[in-house]
């Protein structure tokens, strides 16, 4: 069947309905004598009998990955163009695709795979194979570790590529998206790849062991699209979260018959699969984790045996630019006394439900038998009255507060107002001392994401922040009997995933102190 670009009167001015002008004996028409768009967009095609379909055009000369706004732009047009074709065909029996909220796995019969469009000559070809991640430049591994095998392997039949690039400076949302995307890829029988080519934190392998190898290669780059979800080769990132993990995703994966947090079990399980497969730190940091656990056991701060009457509670305290949901402390930080009270409560609960139960489970006795491991983005927390005698989750990497990381940030602080301790997104972006835009941002203007390559100094500080965060998470999520945190922080929800559904949710060894009656564990916030 021969396909060509076609114009319907009702489509004029709506979205490009375009074809590819082939320079051979095959006859193709270009709607209104136009050419393919210069930017990535869905396009409408039709055969000689006027039967319309649509596909996604990504100019083959564009590098992978596209800009985040380009992926969002594609997805924002997909629903409308699909609905328009359905209306034109008057397939009233198919209006369920985009009538209201579409089903996550509803397959649009009018969608044409990019590879098929290329076979028909509608779309131009792209390079033979997509080069993901560029990790060969990191100096300590081969790029095939991220691309998933040798160049001689066949192209994957189906794949999902997660792009780490994000305008969100935080590390937690990246992990949440990465883990959930991996779990989703496994459920959908897709090969999984990671792209770190424009990640603000540098290279994936700076922090983690290589992800599981794949037995196939990524497809040509212009066959990797963000929408529709039925596409053989998907790309997901923070820019596509509304479509990849949005309303339709929740409708599909939540248990509508369950109540409250129990509705989230399947979504939790997706993230858990990703955590188990991907949360393996680089070898030096993993070795440190093992050595520190052994040292804490020798010091009597962690139980050496399951029968030992010693319990450990992890506490995560987020300050910086993250405030709790609790309306009584809006735009303030959660009082540290709340964490201490929750530690006492959780420790007693764990004692009462395990073989380590003591005859005397008073608060004083429980405190003597409890080790509290604390992690915070605010170094002042460790010197507070409430936490001055607790144990830091890790002491390998403890970066200075962002505002004391150099003269450039000191100048920025003077312009934007002094901050308390903790992680601030605008300070993170202002770390790029090579960026004149950050340095010259006027007072009151928030510094935002840029794809510009950070300076070596800025990247070093960012790497320190990331490694500190990951080591804190490693200890709180894997070396403790329970965790106390505020669910307004992404790290809190990630810690529940690390603990597992049974421990965190069913046995209630994960305790949220931020409006616990109204807020509970949830998946990706979109």
C-alpha cells in the first residue's frame, strides 16, 4: 500500500498533514506543496484512497535526546490529532480512545509506526543505531554497558529509554521515574536503556553500577517517540511524566476496589522492581556501605544477630526549599520534636511485633535499646538539640551547604536573600559558575535549568550532593528496622520502596509524620 501526505479541509490550520517527497518512481503527494516540518511533530498521512493515519516525525538530523520541551510538544498534540482523524472517519465505535480520559493501553488503529512510515518512504531514514548515554567519555566503562550489548546484536523489537535530563534539580524524582520506568518496561516486555547525555549530575556510572545488559540494540533515533504509549520504541523522562505516568497510568495500575494506600500496591511494585535492578552504587561506595554496617554492629549500634535486642530507626529530615503539607507549619519546617516522638512510637511498635520484645518497653528503656540513624540535607540538623547525640547515616560524603560552596554562590545569595540550610533548586542551578545567566540573574528571579555544560567545579559539587544523598538513602532504606520521614519529600516515598511493601506498608515500619491521616505513600506526582 502506498501512503502520501493529504489535506482534509477540516484539518487545515490544525496540525501539519504532511508526507515525504520521494525522489524515485513512486508517487507521493505533499499536502499544499508543503514539506515536512522542521521540528518534531505528529503528522497525518493517507493512502491513495484517502484513508488517513498518523505517525510521529522526528527530523533525522536532530541529536538524541530531543529537548524536553520538544517531547512535551509531541505528546500535547497526539490526543487531538488522533481524535480528529477518528471524527473525520466517523468511527463512532472508536471514540472511546480519547473520549474523556483514554485507557492507558487503548491502541489507536490509526497510528502508524515510524518504522512502517519509513518503509513506505513517507519519512526519511535515520542513522542505523542510536548511541545512548555517551558513557564512553566518562573514562571508566564502555558505552555498550548503557546501550545494552554489542553492536552485532539485533535491534530491539520493543524498548523504553529513560532520559535522566530534567529541569527538576532534585535527585529523588529522577530515581522515582527511573525505577518506575524500569518496572513498567519489564511488565511490557520492553528492553530498557538509560540516557545520561544531558543530565545535570553528570554520568550515570559515576554513581551506579551498570544497569542490566540487554540482548538487543536501540533502534534508529527517530523511531524513539514519547507518545503514543503503544509505540514500539518509547522515550520517557520528566518531560513526559504527564503522559507516561499521568491519569491514564494511575487508572490502569491502581486497584479501584482497594482503599487508600492499598490502591497503590501495583504502582509500588513497579518502582520496587526498578529499585532492585538499578539501585547498586559504584564499587567504592558499595564497599563503604558494607564496612560502615560492620563498624556500626561492632559498636553495638546495629543488631549483630536477629535475636539481639537492638533496634535501628532511620530518620530523614528534608529542609531547603521543600516544606511540609501540614498547614500548621506551612512555609516552615516540620518541628524536629515530631521526628523524635515518631521514633519513640515506631520503636515501641517494632519491639511489640518482633521476637526482640522486652518486658520493659517504656520510652526510656526503648530509647536505650534504639539507634537512631539520621540523614538530612541541612547540616544544622545534626547539631540541633534533638539530634546532637544521634548517629549520622553515613559520614563518607558530607558536602557543605550550597550557600557556602564558593564565592559565586555567596554573590548569588546576596542577590537572592540568605537561605537556611538544605537543598535549594535555584542554588543548585547557580552552582554553574561558567553560566553568565545564573551569575547575572536579577534579584528575585529564579535560576532554572539549562542544557549548557556545567563547569568542572560545579559538576564536582553536584556529584558530592548526589553521592551524599544516595549513601544516606542506602543506609536509611537498607540498614534500619524502620523509617520516620515526611511524605512531602520524595526521598520519604523512595525509602518506603526500598523497605518493600510488607515492611513499609503492611507492617507499618515506615512512618510518615506529615499529615498522616490525609497523606500516604503515592507513586510519581504528576
